[in-house]
C-alpha cells in the first residue's frame, strides 16, 4: 500500500501521455477518450455508439498506434462467419505420406486490441463468436482451448439500431461490454478544426507511449486502489434500484423498465470509479466518481418497456432520475 501514491503517479502520467498523442489525430471527444482508457485500465471492453462519420474507427486505430500492442480490425458484415473471427481448423497432409492432421489457424481475435467495426452489421451467430473471447480470454475449438494474448480488449463500434441493415446485439453480448459510450457530433469550433486538419496535406506520426507489460502493471495498480464500504453500498443501491421486481425500487423504474442491471454492473461501477480516480492521480474514490460513469455502465443493461416508449422515456433519462433519487449511504450506517 505504501507504493500506491507512486503507482498513481504512473497511471496519471500514462493518461496524459496517451491523450496528448491521440489528440494529434482526434479533435475533441475528450470524455470518450477518457471512457475508453477507463475501460482498458479496468480490464473491460468498450462499445462506441454513434452515427457514421464521428471518428469512432479513427479513435480506436489511433489508440492502436499509441499503445505498443498488436492490433487487428474486423469489419463486420452480414456474410461474416464465426470462424472469420476466431480462426479455423485446416487439414494438413504430410508430403509422401497418407497421414493427415488438423491444424488450427488463429483468427484476428488473437491480438491485444481488437477493433470490431460496425459489430451490429452482422447476424447474432457471428456476434456470439466474440462472447467466449471477451469473457474467458480464450477460444475453444475441436475440444482444445487457446488462450488469447494479454492484455486483451475488444473496442467495438456500433451504428444506431434504427439504421437499415443492423442487428441489435443480444443482452448477453451487451453485458460483456463494460461501457456503452455514446459519441455525439463535435462542437462548432471543433468541426472547423476537423475541416482544417482533414483537407490539407498533413502527416501525423503517433508515438507509442505505453506497451503491454506496462498496461498489465497499470491494471494491477487500479485494483490496488482502496474503496470504502460507503462506496460499495452506493454502487449496489444504484444497481438494485434499476430492477423493477425489487420491492423498494422507485415507482418510475417499475413503470418504465422490463428488467434491470445484473451483478456485473456493480463490479464495473466500482472498477470504473477506481480507474477514474487513478487517472486523476487520486487515492480516494468518491460517489462522484461512481456517478460520472453510471450512464456508460448502466444504460445498456436496462430495458425500457412499451410504456416508456409511449412516453418518450429512454434509458438515459431513467439513469438521470436514479442518480437524483438514490442517496449516498450514511458512512456510519452502511
């Protein structure tokens, strides 16, 4: 524990170095970059949601250039097969012999940073091919299990569900993502700067500032950050308040939600709060750190019902009300 302040300085320094490099390519979107870095430090996966043209893919590929990691990109399309992601077994025949053996050829998922581009453009069977990899950090085929390189992150991009040719991600797959991060249109001045940069001859060399072993070390430092019972109770109160079947759930939750968030949401709220405090170089984790990350953790883990749709209520509004409704626990009576 006595080394923690020094370790927090390393996390904060890495944060500033990564943001400075990505800023050479990406104009604005600072909150989005922070959310992605929180997910990485918490050993989570991140889903970026936004209309085409908001630099979702550029952000992830820039991150691949800044982190000294292996990087693969898979463009999800309606005809993509599960084996196109995980790999396939091929039959090898020895020269001059009738002996044949099966050999597994690893797919693009065997990397440190996987960009799953437009993940909702492919049918559920192929989307599900990522499930085991994201949860178990392994791929099983032919009765054998192959471990994925560490660290391993899936950063997926998704177009809005209402767009033509999209397949909504099933709840089980959504729950594997620590964060759902919504990317908005840039501000006016930022958009002018984007035009200035992208319509001129401009070559940018990104410097690799953090490698794989350093990321694994930073992830351990984040988990070393202490969290009080007060914070744990607040995370649990928030998560349990999203469940319409809970007796003490607020009335607006019972009216507007089909189901609420599971236990994984509480884990990710705690880890996100720890990671954000660490990125700021702080040893103390506060309820404000939890609230800052609540939308990204909870919004894809709750389902609005027909009543909510009829009233024009979405998951963001529900979480806004929850953050106002759920009090911080009394530290003396946790």
